[in-house]
């Protein structure tokens, strides 16, 4: 599992997906979220703007990123 440190301690889900390299564009993130392929802390998430906090784990397929 990779770790990602947000400057302000919080980051939006769409921003994390791009910044961590899980997706290459915001459009790709939007499509994956709409297809319910992204989960946060084990629960499917469809909101690109969801606020993430340290300790949250974002999963996309076999990849996972923990916000620190």
C-alpha cells in the first residue's frame, strides 16, 4: 500500500486519485467513480469531492493509497 501526504492534511478524492497517480486525468477519475470502482475505507464512493482525512484508505482495483 502506498502512502500519500496532503499538504493541508485533507484532500478531495478526485485530487488524491490524480496526485497519487491512480488516474491520469480528472475525467478518468469521474468515470471510475461513476462506475463504482473506487472505495474509501472499504465502502464504494462515487463523490469526486469527498473530503479525505489522514488514515483514510482509497482503493482502485489492486492499488491502495493511505492518506497520511
